[in-house]
C-alpha cells in the first residue's frame, strides 16, 4: 500500500507540467507582442491528432520533430492572419477575437478530418505503473515532466546563448528600444508565436497517451493553462512551472479527498484570489503604462 500524499504530489506535478508548457506559450507571445493566442487549446489538440496519424506510420519518437514543425507552422499562420493585422492597425482587442475565431476554425477542420469522437492514443512507454518517490506512477507521466523541463531549459539556453535569443529578450524588455537598435521585432514576434504553438503541440503529444486524442481535448486544458499563466505571472517563466504544479496538485488533492466532480474548482478559486490580491500574478511584475 503506497502513501497517499506522495501519490497526490507525483500525479499533480505530472498534470501541472502540461499546464506549464501551454502557459509558457502564453507568456512567450505576451512578452514580445503584448498579445496571446487564445487558440492554444486547439494547437494542442491538432498536435495530438497529427501525432496520432503519424505514430502508426513512423512511430512515436520519429513523429516528435514532425509534430513540432507542424506546431511551429501553425503558430506562424496565427501570427500572420490573426495578430499582425491587429498590431498594424493598433487594434487593442482585435487580436483577441481573431485568435478565438481562428481557433474555432482549426477545431472545425480537425472535427471534419479526424471526426468528433475521442480516440485511444498508443503509449510509447509501458502502461504498467511503477513505484517512484513512494508513489505509483505511469512511465508516461515521468516523460511529461521531463519533456516540459527539457523544453523550458532549451528555450532558456537559446535566449541566453544565441544572438536571436538575445533579440527575443530585448524585444520582450522594450519593443520600441529594440526596434531602435535595429532588431526586426516583427520577425521576433512571429518566432514567439511559432514557439508558442510548438510548445502546445508538444503538450498535446505528451498528454494524449494519458487521456484520449480528440478535436476538443484542448478546450479545458487551454483555459486552465491560461489560469496558470495569470496565477504565476505573465512576465515570469518560472511562474508557469510553479503555477502549473500548484494547480495540478490542488486538482489531484481535490479529486482524492473530495470528488473528481469538483477538481476544476480549486484552480478557478485560486485565480480569483490572485486577481483580487496581486493582479500581476505571484511572480509577475506590475506593468507601467507609458502615457
């Protein structure tokens, strides 16, 4: 008999890291452009569905780079079609409705290509639970956490050690100053959207073997990840990890001790509290508007 608390922690961290990957995508685009893709959930679902089609042909591991490229391309389309026109016309809210509309279009296309029914996604790892840190955990759950950390560390290394990465950091710090320094901020913003959707596609591919793959699988995950981004702070990459783990553990604990029917409540309550007490998020910095 294994202890309940380690089980809650391990299971909560596994699902929390999925939230963190998607929330990280929200933060990337907000940092460089002040906008976000409210179709992140659909990017996750499409990543899982494209992977589902590829796995039977090339295998799970070979499919990963193909799915990542697909996710990046989708992000570029979102930026070109839904965000760039709004930024060009200085529309304060146009990008919100545009990204939502594009997300609905993507979901409709997915339903027509793959159908509306959810499908069992084959796991690349054994589906028998193992004992880890005093808890029973699926190998795929460990892969989820490892994949999330690997992605975020890769982005951090890219930002610190490459010239284009430093351009991304400069654009995130002050877009107008970056432009004066000769940085092509439009290209940087496009890149941030590509990376954001790439992260969502990876999240979809990681979580699909633990759930089911379907056109609507990302709707709730995208919303919860947005809550995580707000809770952790839209200006803090580390906040996404902490916020994701807090929400994942809170949901898992609620499912164990109360009821799975109420597991979505803690995250929304936490979001309301954070917005009331510290609107910039637990680790975020309050924005100073220039007038």
